C-alpha cells in the first residue's frame, strides 16, 4: 500500500512526464485504495469487537460450571480409584478416564457412606442445599448393586457425546446430523450428561451433587438399584471442553 502512495507521489513530482488524463486516473486509483483500506479497517474492527463479545460470553458460560460442579483446582480427582471388580479394568472399549468413571460410580453405589466421607464432606459447602441433601442421602442410604460396562450402551453414549461435542450441544435430544442425515441410536433407560470435567471423580461428583437440577434426576439415576449396566463415553466439547454421557440399562 505504501509503495503505491510512493509511486503516486513520484509521479506527481514529475507531472511533465505524464498526461493530465493519466494523472487523474492515478489519483482516482489512489482515492479508491484509500476507501478500500478504510473499509477493511472498519470490517476488521467490527470482527475484533464481535470476537471479544463472543469470548466474553463463552468465559461467562464457562465460569458458571463452578455453580454446577466442583472446581478443577479442588480435584484430587487425578488419582485412579480401582473398585473390587476386574470387569471394568478388562473392558476393551473404555479409556482410562472412562474406566475411572465406572469405578467411582460403583464406589458411590456400593459404599455410599465411605464415598461421602472421602470425597464429598471434605469439600462440603454447607450453604449449598444440593451439597447438604447429597450428604444426607449418602450417609443414610443402603449400598446398592454395582454396575458394569455394556457395549450397546457405550455405543449409544459415544455417538451422543461425540456429536454433542462437535456441535456444542447440551442436552439429551438425539439430533439429526445435517451432513449424513443420520441420528444416534438411543439404547438406554436412564441417561446422564456431564459437562466441563474429564476425570472420573469430577464427573461423578457433578452428577451426584446435581446443582441447579431441582428433580435431582442425575443423582437418582446414578444411585438407583434399578440399573445393572451402563455405557460411558467422554469426548471433547466445543463449549465446555469436555462432555461425558452415561447411558444406563
């Protein structure tokens, strides 16, 4: 751009070398370039401003995850708890973090009081009614049956977690893929969806606390004796970083 202005200035200095018509043409080109440059700058500023608004909105949404879960900085959640059953460890289709999720889910189901004393009470916010009700429930409840991996449930959970992650969707609806016109199969009687956590304990605590869900639907499903198998899939999520789907049967 500067080179064009430089050339134009040189030509203005040597106007005897060009005709008035050529000079007018050059001046018009320079004016058009100025207008184009101003337009580009205006568009760029508008784009930067819109990106800032989107970024601020996303940051606000992400900050809300602290209201519905434990903050990651409190997660001693990187430890790998292994339950008594080796069925989970031998599961060929589950990742390490997914296996951890199975283990912590079974720990909460089969040893609710111990789980509560070890992982809930140390971070207990007594001003939070959801924390209070979880402590009350787990300290009184009787152990229920363990729950094990199921491949059909896993396929159902994997498809929904993968597609939700790519589109930034949150919820349980199996939406139609606009490209393939396909829809994820639903193979479950109960479903839980977690957002913002990638570790087993973080996922299970979020679902058990169920902050902001008056029905406590996730907690009830996780601790229900009515289920015997579950498929768990953790996938990247374009809004929440991670999402995990648990499909129970």
